[in-house]
C-alpha cells in the first residue's frame, strides 16, 4: 500500500526549497504539514537532484553552490510573480462580476419599463 500525499508536486518542491535555503527545518515542515520527517527528507533530496545541488546521500548537507542558490531564487521569483498575477486576475474577475450584476439590474429595469409601456404590466409592477 502506498501513501498518497495531499500536497502537489509544486508545493513539495516549495517546501523542499525552504529546507534547502535554511528558511525552515525538516522538523518544522514535518509538523506544519503533518508528514513524516523521512518524507520531507526525501522531498529535499529529490529537489536537490532536480536543481543539481551536490549533497550527502544521507541528508544534512546544507551547502549550496552559487548556481544552485540562483536557481532556487529564480524559481521563487517565478512563484511570487505567478501568485501576483493570480491575485490580479482574481481582482479583475471580482470587478467583472460586479459590473455584470449591475448590467443585469439595468436590463431587468429596462425590461420592466418596456413591459409597462407595451401594456403588459399595470402601473406599480403588479401582475395583471
């Protein structure tokens, strides 16, 4: 039986980056996300291999080459930029929803007025 984490590959990579960059410890990530330390260590080792960071096969090696630090920083900048774009799109979507609601209210008002003048609705909006 295999264990399936609820965390996406991107989130696992992000958490591993925190450990690699000494922002968080393996224990902190393990407790915060309720996964075993062994699992977090495997994410860190996999991420180091992806980034081409030399490391000890048993973990614990936190030295990063300048190129690896640049790769980690560049990926973090990309994630931050993507999050900013997503927030901007969410804001634009909310604005569009508000405008749509106003337009629907206007159209409904125009429909009522048209029905009144066409004789389909008596004054006061009561049904005939």
